[in-house]
C-alpha cells in the first residue's frame, strides 16, 4: 500500500520549484507600478495647466513666483524620468518571466513524459495482481482476509493510476496556456520597449513645448 501511494509523488512535487519562486518573490500590486507612474505624471502636469485654476491668469502670473513655477516644471520632468524607471522595471520583470515560463514549460513537458512512462508500468503490475489473486482456501480462516487485502491493494493502485492520468491531462491542458503566456510576455516586453523609446520621449517633448508656449503666453500678458 505504501508503494502504491508513492507512485508519481516525485513527479507531482517537481513542478513546485519555479512556481514557488514566483509566488514567493511577487509582491501584490507590482503590476500597478506603471499606472501609478502615469497618475503621478498627470497630477504634476495639472499643476501648471492654466485651465485648472479659475484665478485670473494675469494675477496668477504675479502670485506664482518664477522659482515656484520652475520647481513645478522640474517636478514634471522628474515624474517623466520616474515613469521611465518604472517602465524599465516592467521590461525586466517580463523578461525574467519569460525565463520562468521556459522553466515551467520544461517541467510540465518532463512531468507529462514521466507520467507516460510510469502509468503503463503500474497498469502492468495491476494486471499481474489481478491475474494472480490468491485462491480462497476453505481450510484457512485467514484466507478470506488475505484475498480481501489483495483486492484492496488492486483497487487502491487503480485509484492511484486514475489520479496520475488526471495529472497527465492537466499537463496537456497547461501546455497551450503556458505557450500563450509566453507570447503575451514577449508582447509586453515589446510594448514597454516601445513606450520607453517612442511614447515617453514624445510626451516629454510635448511637455517642453507646452511649457514654452505657457512662458510665451505669460510673457505677452506681462508685456
């Protein structure tokens, strides 16, 4: 019974190494870092948006000292730079996840292969036991118990085979899911790379032009 219970245990536990690494190192909310960066960026950008305040633009020009205004611009600039750092962290995260997914895929494939070898071996032993069930001896009071125990072992081994077959089917179902997740991770690496190389610099240029237009507008009003 102990031997039947041990069938496939090593195979079932081998998948835990990579998955434990992921669950142990991932902090809740890590995926929200870029969203937080964008929120922070928009909040800082609104600080120098003339449409936010209902105060007269000319009066606001005099009350909002130049040093304070420049500090706001630097704050926006640092917010953009902080967003770049967060995008970089996401790129690194998903590149690492690609490696993790490769490892999980290998473990899943190996588990499916090992189960494919193990299950027929157990079934052969079950078939042997079924073919060699002890004969019931009417002169032995323990004979019935021995036959019952033998059949119980067969039933337990059959249940273990059924469990292992379910595990094998689960491997087959997880294979396409892992492949899809690898495709998604590759896409995210590419997308975040595009954000860093194209979108954020364009955003920064737009902020710069906005600042210069605002300076010109306020300079005209002062003149």
